[in-house]
């Protein structure tokens, strides 16, 4: 393709991306906007004679380019649902089941109880973030964990003098790093690197999070106190939670706190780190833990009927995840296909390679790319899933370790999601605190930007 033609095509691509940003900010439906924008980018690449993954006439799937666009969506659905989509849906279903039987509530209550004895409000705020980030390893749903913490810790924080918006902002960021082998993003990163999720968690995530988590906690302490000191006093606030978002005030057996942790225990034990002869994947570990949970329910209620009925929550959770997360992932993937087809990403890579800027700058470029996608879509998973496949090739071409690019990219998705006004977890905590999502992201922006910087620095020094 002639250089001038490529320049014109990329200029059109930038216009399409700008329009996409405008539509999403104006609250147009995110899935449809990303699908349409992806198609527009692919058509732009097609007419500029730069196929970038779009089949040409001689290798068309359907025989007609217009129909090939929809065939690509069909293939994306088939691929995602059969592989990582099943992991996400199983994790979502398991989280829903744990919430339905109050096991997640038991784990949160057990973990949070010692924190309520701390008198310093802002110290408690920072420790709440750390405790929530640890709980995220076992409760991978960002919105689900936030709703549990809103019930367990939010009233205590507000009673100690913390403003509702500050308490909600901290709770909304407790899953910002997407840690643990149950995290869909961690599974994609591990698969791309070629190791098991538990190995990825123990060997890489823990090392970087040991640096990033304290940085975010300290920034929350300083930033929330600074913001509180510059805003007028507020009247007493009543927490607003929609019916059905949290459980009735049921007291589950404390032994139930073990159930959300069980998949992690199984994955850790049945891995090269311990028992090499037995291997479990995430979905299998979730299903085994589901079966154990059903047995516990049968014993607890002395009712086989009630134990069997609970499995519906697992399937409903899977369905909810498919309709929101998996479909958004596919939409974002189509958008990413379009971006790649126009050559924008190739130009970025070429600029880094041509100037011999090295792995640090490429990591920064990838974090910016994925972070922008996460801000627009409100999903760190969708951002990573869309671009993860190209990271191994980039690492090989600039001769840096794959982990030094993959880890900051994976962690950045969650950090930027926590600054997105369209992210489900941000919308949920904003509604509960009676403020707007933009009030929340004002409070999350500085700690999350600090977390991104700490992630980049730690990744370059420790990996």
C-alpha cells in the first residue's frame, strides 16, 4: 500500500475512534457502538487495500465482504465462548452461587471483623482497600465484592466520619488489580504466556502486587483526606441499595467462609507447585467447589430438594456474565480487529522499534492502549482479551520478556476500569452512596494512576 494511502486510512481511523469515544461518553449502548465502530474500521481498511486480517475476495468465508464482517463476529463468539468465555461464565456462576448461599458474606464478615476496631478513619480506609484486594483473590467479581463490602464496611466508615463518596470510592477499587487464578484476565494472561493460572499468580502477580497494593493504599489515605478537606460538610447519608443486590441479613455457618476459597486451594494443590501428578483447570475447580457447596447446603438445611434447587443460581450467574461480559469482550475484539487492520498499532510498534526505545516504552504504549479501551468500555477484561494475542509477537520483535509486557497490561486493565464512569462496579457504588459516577472517579483517579505508575516501574525492575 502506498504510504500516502496508509496515512489517509489511519487519519480516517482516528476520526472513527474519536466518534466512538464521543458516543460512549454520551451513553450510547457500548456493545452496539463497538461493533459498529469495528465494522467501520474494517471497511476503511478494506477500501484502502490493507486487509489486516479481513479475508480478501479470493479467501472470503462467505463469498461477499459485507457478509464476512458478520462471519468474523460469529467466529469470535465461537472462539471466546468455547475457551475463555467458559472460564468467565463459570467464575461468574460460582460467585453468584456463593452469594446465594451466603458463603461470600461469611468470608467478608470473618475478614472484616478485626478492622472495625481501628479508630483512625483514614487508616481504616486504607486498610479496607488492602483487605478488599486480598478478598478479590477469592471473590473475583468486582461488583459482587463491592456490594458485600458496602454492607460489611460502608456503615462503619461513614460512622467514623468518612464521607460516603470517599468510602464508596475505596470500596469500588478493591478489585482493581484482578488478582488470583479465578480472575478471567489472569487466566488469559497465563494462557498467553504458556503457564497455569496459579503459577502466574504465585510467580508474577504476587511479586508486583506486593509493591502496587501499598502504593494504592497510601494514595487512598492521602487523596481521600485531601478531597474531604476541600469539600463542604454533608448531611447524614442513608445507604441506598437496590432490592436483590445483597442478601437478607441471614447468618450462615462460619465454616461457609471456606467455600469461596476452595477453588484457589484446589488449583494451588493440584499444580506443579505442589502435586504435579494432578492438574485442574479453573472451570473444573469451580465445578468441584460447586458440588461441595451443594453438599454443605443439603446438610445445613437437611433438604435434598433445597440443595438441588441452589444450582439454578450458578446457571443464572453464567447467563448474566454471558449477556454482559462475554458479549462486551466480543464487541471489543471486533473493535480491536478494526484498529489493527488500519495499521495504527503497527505504526506504534514500528515507531518504538525504529527508535530503539526498548521494552519500557512498549510496556507504556500497551498500558495506554489497553487503558484507553478499559476507560471506554468499562471492562478491563474486554481490553486485555482484545489485544493479548499480539503481545507475544511484540515481545519477540523487540527482544524483551513476555512477562514484562503482559503483566503491566493485565493489571492496567483493572486499574483503568476503576476510573471509568461506565464500569459496572463504579455505577454500583455511586448509586449506593447517592452520588454520580463522575464523583467516584474523581476520588479513584489519583490512587489508580499511582497504581499504574507503580505497576510499570515494578514490572521493569522485578521481572
